[in-house]
């Protein structure tokens, strides 16, 4: 699925189309700095019914949110230098004990994700807004 958006409100349209297709418990978010990965996550979590304050997990590495469907973990692996650091904070335990895990900057952990079913979304900045590809 591909989308073009030019303003924040259009994230809601993207979410409403992606949510029914979200059947796997892991969603990988790829894109450059400032592409909108955390913004997308905020809109998604609100649509899932989270009442929590949603923020970027850049410094905490993982944030936990409650939704009526279960726990959602939001990861930002940007600062990790090795896959061992992911194991050190217990990423596998998180991935196996939630409704959904959203992983920004998943590249360092990609080989380990072969054991899981996941979706992938890429957000690209364009001159007129953002292009989103979901599969």
C-alpha cells in the first residue's frame, strides 16, 4: 500500500487504512530523521485507544503504552551500537509479551527478526509532504 500525505490530519486516513491490515505483532518503521515515524506512532496509538501521553523513545529506547487491545511497546533503536545492546535490555521479552511492538530504526536488529512475522513501513520526505509505503 502506498500513500501520499501533505498535512498532519492525513495521518488519520493512513492509519484507518493500515489498521485493518495490521495482523502481525511487529511493525517496523523506516525513514530518515524527521520523516514522521514518531508522529505516525502517536496517531496509531491514539487510534488504538491509548490514553497515555505518547512521546519519542529516543532516549529511553522503549516506551510502554496501554490500549484496550493490550500493551504496545514503541522502540527507537537508533542509538544502539550492536545487536547485543538489544539483547541486554531484553528486546525479545518485550516482543513476545505485547499486542504490538513498533520499532523505529530496526536495521541493527533485522537479522534477528527473521524468527518473527512483521510489517514494514517506510516514510520518505518529499517536496510536497511524505510518501508512505506499507507492506
